[in-house]
C-alpha cells in the first residue's frame, strides 16, 4: 500500500469510530474557570517558591525609578 492509501484508510477508520462531542453545559464553564484559576495560583506559587529557594525574592523595581520632569 502506498502512503496515500494508508492515509485514506486511516481517515475512513477515524470517521467511522469518532465519538460525538457532548453538548456544552453551564457547569462546564465553571470547571474551566476553576481550572484556570487553579493553574494560575499553582504557577504563581511555583515561581515564588523558586525565587525564595534562590534567595532572591522578586521585586517589581530594584531601584527607584527616575522622576520624569516637564518636557
């Protein structure tokens, strides 16, 4: 069999065995939101823990920002 025939057979097999996606429910939105919040918090804690372990807590500015005077 050529590569094209194998690809075509694979596509036919996949279409025959594909499962129908369930409809979107209102609770699915909350699940996505909660998972996103959990991942954000976990990533933030991971970065904070790595910075603490390295002995350098993260700061927004290392020195005072210069004051911009009139133009």
